[in-house]
C-alpha cells in the first residue's frame, strides 16, 4: 500500500508534502497526557483519603472501657462487703460480740436487736449473699462467663437489680438506726451502707440515661418490694423497747476471777516499764476478757485507762486521755506509739512490745 502511494503520487504533491505544515499540532497527545495525570492525581487523592479510614477502622472491643471499670469496682467493693458480712454472720451464729465502738454503746446493741433478723434469717447472711452475687457478676461479666447460659444484657440487669435492692435496704436501715437507735455508733452499718450506695451509683452510671429510662419501672418495683418485705418482717416482730439514747449506764467494776501465771505477771511488768497502755470501757466484754487473760494480779500491774469513768448516758463525752489518744474502739492498746485495736493474745503482746522469753516466763 505504501509503494502504491509513492508511485501514483504526482511530484507536486510530493513536494508540497515536504513543506512544513502550518496547521496547529494535534492536542490528542497532550490531552492524553493530561488525562493520565488527572487519573494519577485521582488515584493518589483517593488513596490518601482512604488511609485515615483504614487507620480509624479498628476492631471494636466487645466491652467499653467504662464497663470494664464498672465491673472491676463491683468486684472489689462486693468483695469487701462479702468479707464484712461474713464476719458479722460468724458473730451472729456463734453468739459472739462485735468489736465495741466508741460511745453510744457497742455495735452488739444494734447487731443483736430485732432489726438484725429478717423473716428469721440473720441480716448479715442476706447481705453476704447479695455482696457475693455482685462480686461474682463483677468477675464474670467482663469475660462473658455467666452460668446457666445467661447473656450479657441479662447479667447487667441482674447486677442493676441487686445493687438497687441493696441501696433501698441500706436507706431503710439508716432510717431505723437514726430513729430507733439514736446516739448509737455502728461502724459496720455505716460501712455496709457506703458500699451499697457506691455499688448502686457505679452500676447506674454504666447504664446511661437512655437505658435507665427503659428499666426505671423495674427499679421502682424492686424498691417497693424491698421496703414492703422489711416492713412486713418487722411488723410481725415485737418493737425495740427503748433506744440507746434513753439508756443510762452507771459506772461499775467487773471482778477478775482468773489467776495470773508467771509469764503474765512478767509481761505486765514489762508493758508497764515501757509505758504501754490499755484503753477500755467498763461495759465492754472484750476489755474484761483481755484482763481475764492476764489474771487478777497481772491486771493490777497494767496501765489501764477507763474512757468513761463516770458512767455513760446520752451526751457523755469520752475521757480526755482517750480522746487525745484517738481511740476508735475498745479495747485498744498503745505500745511504743503504735495503736492496736482489739483484744490480743499474751504471746502477741509480748512480740509487739519486744518482751523476751526465758525459762521463768514461759506461758502456761
């Protein structure tokens, strides 16, 4: 085809074709180049725009950090409440006295009252079950390891229902403590109330406003049932005869009936020589038990400080020596500047005070 054109073409046309053409160059290559650049620029732009989406598209955690923190708090506070109520349950079952608070009688006056039993069940035992349930849910919810095939949403509802009932019961008992036991000091009651309200507000915060609006009716029903059950239980029980505010305790002394061993006498002399003191109250059974451990002779050697030497009645202040020592319960030992609450074994007092054993001072 090319040779046919060369042969048949006239010379004039061949010469004319040799003259440079004045027509404008074709724009097709430029357009193609621009199109190529445009397409490359589009590709670069789309790639840059996609990178932030790739970076931000991280796998979402199945549990928000707030929920995990909530469950940790529930496990911790529930565990503390479980230990407290387990101790009180042990005291109730063994008919033992709780550690005496300062002023207003002992916690035993409150813990051994008619309000410490609900339908024949010791109140601390009920609290132990409730705190144990909350602690267990706090441990199991983050790992989705709930028994009986309970789902996460149902587990959270059980947690909210439990803390709601505990807060309602605590509010009721705080009212009873202030109205029926005016002037009484019950550190165990206040600690339990603090734990219950803390668990309730922590769980409430985790749900959020929208979810709370959906379960508000359920919460109101739970509160009503708790208050109704408590009123029904105490309505069938005889009321408390008098509050601690009306109690007047004249000062009295208790006789120490045990005899002192050589070890107890030597230990008492050692405690006296280093300035150790025992603080107590005349009505405190644990104080008497501590003295019985030493025996009659050794107890006379001890430096004992009575915190209510004039007896107790409403408005009576603790003795200045006890107030200066910041005594929080009876009995309390102050040995070498260290404050030790509760009655102690003689061997423990010997170790704490640096008393050295020898053949003539072995405990009998």
